[in-house]
């Protein structure tokens, strides 16, 4: 989702947490892989409430909403034309699936704010939604791909996996997925315009 459907800006998030007083936030947040409580909430080994309390060890007076709002600064936008494109792929008979490293703090907010732009819900865009915190595996962990294959029944050799991380693509290709490295300026929609 991030870097492919959704535009991200890690520095916006870093600045928002620094403003709350989280001095060494940059050691925890990365463009592709988080650390500490940010990783634990993403891999499902830490619940949302435990995450908030863990963050308060760095910024004791921050409320849950302040922490959530700072974390949401990672997300810049999901342009409506991207979700409309996914909807059109489904209408043409393509199976669309989402495998995302995300967490229970951000994903519900992203779903409400961005995937409702056409009056639909996130479930209307994907045949399967596989979230790291629910499957308890973070890309590029091979187990994330194993679970998607097992749960969805997808054939990797017939599936295009699009991601903005070469490490994630390497892991996916080891299972036989066709892969495409999405850069921010890329328009991967070209593959389906026939």
C-alpha cells in the first residue's frame, strides 16, 4: 500500500513526533522497516494500547490521539485515481489483493479517510487484504508471502507483485511472483492498459 497506492513522507512523521518531544524518533522510523514499538505494533506482537503506552515512555504526556495524529503524518495521500484504477481492475475480472506492512493505529484511519473517496470501503477494492499486524509477518519475511499464497490460493507465477522496496520484491520473486519496483514517479497502471 505505502509507496504504491499511498504517498508517504517519513520526515513529516518524524517532525510531528519531535514536536511532541520524542527526541530520538529517527532511530525507530524508516521508509521500509520500523524498529522498537513501531515494528512490534506492525508485526502484531504488540497491541494498540500497549503501543501507545510504549510511546509514552518517550513522550510521557502525549495522549493516544496525539500519538495517532503524529503517526498519521507518515501518510501524504491516496489519490482517488489510484483507488479508481484498482476498482476498474476488479471490474475487468482481475483479482486484486493488498499485502501491507501496517498497524492497527494507522490502517483503520487510512481505510476511513482514503478508501471511502468513491463512497466505497477498502473491502470493495480488494479480493483479499493481508495486513502485517493480522498475519503477524512483516515483508520481506518469507512467511508473509507464504501466508498470502496459502490464504488466497493465488498462483505466484500468474501474479504481479508491485512494491516500492527491492527487498520485498526479492522475497516475493523467491516464491515465483512476477515483480515490479514502483518508484514514486512511476505509473504502473501502464501494464493493464490493453
